[in-house]
C-alpha cells in the first residue's frame, strides 16, 4: 500500500473527503518525523513503537577495493511492532507477497 492508497482507505474508513484524509495523513507523518528528529519515541497503541537508536563507530570494508574503512557514529530509526500487531499477522490467513529474488549473476570470466 502506498501513500495515495492509504489516504483513500483512511477517507473511506473515517467517512471524510479525500482532501481531509490527505491532510490528516500528512500531518501524522510530519509529526512522527519531527518527534523522531529530536529523539522522541513515538508509541501508537495497536501498531508499535518508533524510536531512534545510536550506532557505534565500526570498521567496514569497501566492496569495490576491499580496503578497510572506518564507519562513523550514526543514528537509525527502529520500529518495534506491538504484541497485538504481531498476533494479528501471525494469525492472518492472507497470502503473503512472494519475495523478490535478484537475477542470477553472470558466470565469472
């Protein structure tokens, strides 16, 4: 489901115009983004919790050259689904989309 489909679904469920649903969805996304930007945790009952986690500096490898590089400290967004969402997904009988498999690599010369 993309943003347009989400807006259509919200409009139908809430029985409001698409323009009102669009403003609501955009406001929700903007509010969550802003809260995460300043380091707040966002918990939505029945859905889950978004939070920002710190990542330590670490060593990595440049895949092109094989050279060891230092990866700096960073931050990442984490999402932990709620128990009720996990239970809903676990018990769901809806078909799951097939995983996307990359095309095979050509043989090495």
